[in-house]
C-alpha cells in the first residue's frame, strides 16, 4: 500500500506544493528505486548499499544543498535512520515509525508524518480489552499478510505479554494452507474462555459462515446481503487511521488535493491505475503529501530565522518539527515531542438500522498516554455492550464450570 505506484501521486502533488516557495529556495528531486525491491525484505537487505552509493557518488561534495530523504518506509527505516543520523540529513517517513524515533541520540534527524498507530498497537488493543474487562484473547495471524499486520501483531503480542494478559497465539501461512476454521475454533474451545462456548457442529458452521462473510463482505457496496449483515453484527472494526477526524478534515482544499491525486493516477501509467481499478489509499496519500507541506513551512521558517549556516543543519531543522500542529492543505497535522505523527484511531460497530459502521470509541493521546474515549453508544445483538469476557459455560477443559444451560449463546472472534 505504500509503494511508489500506490502513493506516487502524493509525491507529484507534494513537489508542486514545495515549488510555491521558489522565490525563497529551489527544489529538485530524484526517485531511487529498483525492480528487485518487490517486498520489504528485499528493500531492507539492499537499501543501505543503494542509498550510500548514490550519496557518495553524487551528493557528498554538494555543500550548497540540504538533502532530505522522504519515503513511506517499511522495515528498512532503521537502516535509513542510521545513515541519516551519521550524515546529518533529514529523514521523513510517511507511513511508518519505530520506537527508535523516541531516542534522539540515535534519531536526531528523523521526522514521521505517519497517521497509523505504529508505536501504539499494543495500547490500541489492550485498551479495548481493559475497557470491557476481557481477560483473555485468541490471536490468529496469517504470516502471509501485509507487513503492516504482521508488525502490528508482533507489537501487540509483546505488549499483552508484558502486561500479563492471557493470550493464545496461532499463526498460519495462507501461501501453504488455507485456515481450517472449524479445527481452529474447536482448538480455541480447549484453550480459552474468551472463545466459543457450548460449541457443537451447528455452532461451528455458524461461526465459520460469520468469519467467511466478514472476509468476503468487503466487495459489497451499498446495502450488504443479509448473511453479511449478520456477520457484521459480530464484528468490532478497529480503524487505524480515522480520516474523518480533525487530523484530516474534509475541506474544499482537501478535495482539491484529492483531485490532484486522481489526475495523476489517470494520466501516469507508472502508477498502474489509469482506470482506478484499485481504491487509492487515502491515509497513505494524505500523510505523504503532509510531509512535503510541513517541510516547506519549516525550511521557509529556518531561512527567515537563520543567522549562521549551521542553523540550516538537519538536526536543527528536525527540532522545528517537534511538539507542533501544522496547518496543511489536508488539514491539521500534529507531531509529538519526538517529531512523530499523532494517530487518530476509532472503533466501530455495525448499526443494523442504517447498515453503516458507527463510531463509538475514539483514541486520545495526552502526555504520551493512549486511552479510548467513548463518543457514542453501541448496539451488540440487542445489548448496549459487547459480550462478557468470561462466558457462562467456561471452556472445555475447565471442570470448575458448570454445564451450559440451553440459553447459552456462541461467540466467534476474528
């Protein structure tokens, strides 16, 4: 989702936005890429050699320019940060971050406009579990998923373990085998109280259909079929980048930027989307565009305030990004004291009356502490709260729990 072919239009528009400062400073840019960089692993393996060769062959003798590396970022960002810190050049990542950004002795020039909760995955899910007093969780991870989910799962599992939370972790690789839902759910019954209870073959089929419907339902637009609506009722949707919140206010100016993105897709074959066959990744595009927007503001400020050449150094420029909210063409963008983007997350439930996912929790980060704030009511199968963490009938191997009554219901988790 963060490759050049996907978010290149944000670079096009961002460069044009920087050029409005041409009376104060000039801008040139170059894309560094290789056809062999087909995934994050290959990029991580090769990125330092490629960047270093370019730097020492073409850039190191240029004493007149301020170099800035702007990249979406994946697992290679730690290696890029090492180079940027040693060379004293500005590094801006737009779709990823890492705890190392908080150590300014190692990351003096790193700035991130990432809208996703890269440093907060553990807080995001643990906060939900705490809010509803759930005491155990069953985690299923596809090791062939997008790196975003794999990294998020790893961070979350470490966080839950550090907080002594009861967790069962199951991983599979969809490249090798499809997930056997029935077998997994049956196993879940023996290992956790937070999983299906009072389970029998009909229940397994019911949960299987819920999970499959959730996976397939993304292709539907408008009013979903009844099977999908039923599945949605059992789903809490965690939104990592809330694009309708104040960080990305929908304004006339934002709409103008979005039109620029669409024009780039339609007219540039490089982006492989001239017919818009895939939906542009709005959060990635916006956070990347924002990086160019606030870079122009900071460089312009620095030029106006500088007394000596050292005032333009990357480490001094990086300080100007910290603890600030910038006004940009895509809305206000807030960076914390580490120059890391502040995420805006939400949790939604499916409203059967409107066929829309409604927000009822919203994230809030104050003084480096993450918490969920209730901003609306929830309707969960006729109740005003999600199910309890400790089901009445316990789990299969717990002899201390009495048998389930005929009224016991079944819950599936995804």
